[in-house]
């Protein structure tokens, strides 16, 4: 495993920001770490990077235990914080050279040129960072995070505040980086998760409430809801009399039906239609959007 988090707690005074969470990230995975504001995302990421210490629990990166004093694990990690703290008065090449010297990178001039090319900074490389757009500053942040060729990349809100064109470019860049490295990123943008991530971990009030592929979370959330359209008149009261149906809503030319138990409603409705000499025009499962799944898992708790 590239990242191992086991029984992790973080207290600020008597308040627990993170409560007994455990999860793993495999080598080569891109995992989205989601949660509402104040859920514990940034705290967890800072602990993984060794920026702050945990109160209890264990974190390992590439098999090595993480601590605030561990230079061995920091060499393995690239980190882009949410606020992307850059030296605005430094030129792009100057700044990346400065970061490279901290990591004692050999052939540094070639490595800086490689980073500038890989993140698309060629046109802006001779400018001061303070003169760059936010999209290009994010590229500089990504370049400094991967200049030492880390095995693990931690990105906290990497596309926050970017315009639609910049969003597409940075997402593509992260996807390309993810082909060679383990990536863990936090975001509030559900389309980003669907476009980039192999897996989703959702945290709410310091606790893990979901850990699965995005598509499987959506499928699981929608397994009890179907859309049915019949030829001829079918009343709400008829459908409500079906034993396993808990909810009936009129939708477009048909009905949204929800079951009160874990059954395949399509079979039940097919039997209902046969018994009542009805022709089914449409019968399909309804999947919730990832945004709807996120809301259902993080609200009212």
C-alpha cells in the first residue's frame, strides 16, 4: 500500500476533528477524498504529509511510519496545500530551482526544464510567479510537488477558483500524473471526481461514511428506485398496494417507484404488469448522481 491510515484520531482540545478513521490507498490509484467544510479532510491530509501530528493512530507511506520529524517519508510525498503558498516575487525557473536544491536533486537544471515542460509552463517560465494567472500558479504548485519524483501526491483542492478552461487543463494534468504515481486529492467538485478518480472516500464530521468506486456508490444508492412507464392507465393507488413498494411519485409519463427492502423492483413490477394485463413501455433502474449520494451521506448527521 502507498498510504495506510489506521484508527486515526486528531483532537483540538476536547474536540475531535478526526475520529478513528481507517483507509488504504494502493499504488497507482487516484482517490478522491470528499467531505463538507470542517469534515476533517485537510486535517487528515496534513497528518499524512507529516505537517501536523496525530493524537492517536498510525499512518504509513510506502510502508514507513509518518511523523512530523520524518524526512524519509517527506521525500516520498509531494504536497500541494489548498492555499498553494508560493514566493510571488520569484521567477518560475528560480522558484523551481530553489525547491530542487532543498531536495538536493542531481542534474537540477534538466529536472527544472522537464517539470516546466510536463506541466505546460514553457510560455510563462521567465515570468515572476506573482504575474501569473491562478491556473498557471496551480501548475507551478504541481511542479514543485512532483519535482523530487515522489511516489505519493497529496492535493488539497487543486482546482479551487479556476475557470472552466483551467479546470479541464489541470484535471488532465492530474490524470496524467496519476498514471505513474499514487494521488490523493480533496475537492468539492463532483464532476472532477467522476472525471479523475478511481475511488472515493467520503468523510463527515471526522468519520468515514463511504469508501468505494464512484460508480458503485451511485449504483448502490439507486438500487431501490426504478422508473416504470406503462401503456394504458395505471393509478397511484394501484402501485401503492404492491407490498414491497414504499414510495410512488409521478414523473414525466411514468412513475418513480422505491422499495422498502433490498429487492429488484423490476421483477416485481413485471409480475404486477402481467397480473393486470399491462404493457410495460419503460422499466429501468434510476441511479442517483454522485452529488445526490454525497448529500445523502453528509447531511442530517
